C-alpha cells in the first residue's frame, strides 16, 4: 500500500553564542521561522535587537513510500523524501534537500535496480549518527541465507548532505568539479551476529582544492584517488548491542616534486577503529562510541610524509555546536568540498580521538537524554609514524567537548507529531579558549 505523508517541521533557535579570546562573538536568533547571524567584537550580550528581521524561511517535507513487499502486482518501489526550503529574502532562494532516502527502484527476477539516494547498510557503521550512502545507480540482490549484496555502480559523492545537518551551517562557496565513486557491500546475518564488508573507490578528478596541484593535468585535474575498505562485526542480543568496525583508506594525492618526500605523490595509508556499545535496562539506555584513527606520518618539522586515515560521509558529532558551528571532523575528510586537511579548530579535519557517552531515560511518551562528546587531536609538535596510538602522550593535552541535554516528546515510534528541546554547552581547552552555548526547539507533525 502506498503511503503519502507530508511532514511540517519547525525550528526555533532561541540563542547561540560562541566566544573566543582570539576571535569574535557569534550569535544567531530564530523565531517565527526567522533566522539570521551577526558578528560583534564589542558586544558581550547577544540581544534580539542585533538581528535583521527580513530573513524568513519556509520549508516542508513530503514523503512518498512504497516498499518492495507492499504491492505484489507492481515491480516499482520508492522512497521519496525531500525537504523544500524557501528563504524569503532579496534572493528568494529555493533549496532542495534530500532526506536519507530519495530513490526509485525496479524489481527484476534476480536483483533490484535502484536509482537515487540511499544510505549504506546500518551494519556498515558503528555509530548510527554518522551516515554515508550512494547518490546514483545501485544493483541489489538477496540470497536464500538472508545475506545481501549491493553493487554501487555509480555514485555522485557529495558528503551525504541532508537538511538536518546543513540547515544552520553558514553556506560556503562549494568547489565544483568532476568526481566518481563506486563500490559494493555484503551483509551476512548469523543469528545474533551481523557481518558487513564494504569496499569503495573514489576518483576526485578535478574536484577540490587538492585536485589541481599538477599544472600539466589542468583542466582535467590530477585524478587523485582513494580506496576504502571496512569490516564490521555487530552483536545484538536482548537489551545488549555492540559493534566493532575496522576501516582503512589507501590512495594517492598527486602534486609537483616535493624534496621532503622525494616524490610527486603524497600517499594515503590510513587505518581507523570504531567501537560502539549500548545497554538498555528498563527505562534507561546507555551507549558509548569511540573512534580512533591513525596519525599522519610526519617529520620533526611537522611536515606530512604520508597521509593517515581519510573519512567520508556526513558530520560525525551529534552535538549541535560541534557539528553545526565548529564543524569538527576527526580525520582528513572528503566533504562536499572535496578532500580537506585542516588543523584549525573551526572546520577542523585533523586526525583525532573521538569519544561519546549518551544516557537516555524513557517515561511513557517522553525521552530525556544527556550527551557528552569530546575530540582530542594528535600532537603536532612531535614526529609521528602514522600508527594508531593509545598512549595519551601522543595526543594533545587540549581538546574540545560539548555536553547536551535533550527533551523529546513523541506519541509513539510512528507518531504523527513530535517536540524536542536541546540545550548545549561547548568548551574548548585550546589556546583560543572558545566556549559557547545554544538552545533550540524543533517540532513537527504529519498529515
């Protein structure tokens, strides 16, 4: 049976403030579907009067779903879930965001053909907050033992952009260019154990700031490339869930001859480990996540000899300020701007330890959660051999963390309405002493 739902969503960003001893206050206010930003070097208190009132944003999310098993007489299935946003300012700009799913599929006797956006298997990642997926052509087949094979024939990679993790981020000029990703993954269910093997290849063509280093290759680009492989083991039984994911990335970043590396190529030879565990007891759910990549291989002058693990997909942190404002990622990363390596605090892409602890309490239709996340980068003043280090002497004595309190009301899992409040506090131990806080309200209903 076909379902046609329209979701009305609203966000009220009551206040956001960030302060740094070396930079500015940043504030934002949103009410009655109104949003704006302003920077100030003098004001210590952010007030509503500081903001413009002509930026009105309208948006809604329709959803059309027909699963493969809904209609036995039809070979067509789909999940179309976009978000349409209209900013009523001088530009009157209309933006279209896709949800996690935005695809149409066709059932054949042996396999399915899927065109559009679809996330990778849940077994592919240890933390469900981090997401990645295909935007292109997929072939999918299921075997009698319940295992599943997906072949990603063509993927136009964009960092798996979604409305919820892009709405508040200040838009930047995105790099344009040609790129290509393809790969496959294989899921194997074994009683309480789920296995997943994932492999992909991405060619960056002339996309991103590192893809046009060789003047002899312009305008087609350097054709830098990366291979990604991962193996995940997930165990679920009763109220206990744990998973371990081992990841690797291999590739080449071409550039003119470098006397430091004595090569025209910067190699990527990276590994990372993800670990997740969760335990549910009556009305409580406790979960934790760890992510540890290897370091870049560097010399005593902190010059990169070989690049460490490089990630792909959406942002990693769950906290609003770490993901939306600081936009910190725990490794070199291929974002919607291409390959990025940044050792700054804002928009950071440096190999770092990431840890998360989340405690949730359920009572009837109410869920209250406390979340704490922290990033700790590798030291930059010492030479590193590109290994996964555990000893704290290899990590910076300073980190950046966010603590959040969530209040979530929902009638049930299939509820037609929801209401959520999040309060967050961010603290940085780095030299700029950045700290900040935010409060926002989100809600909506389906009709």
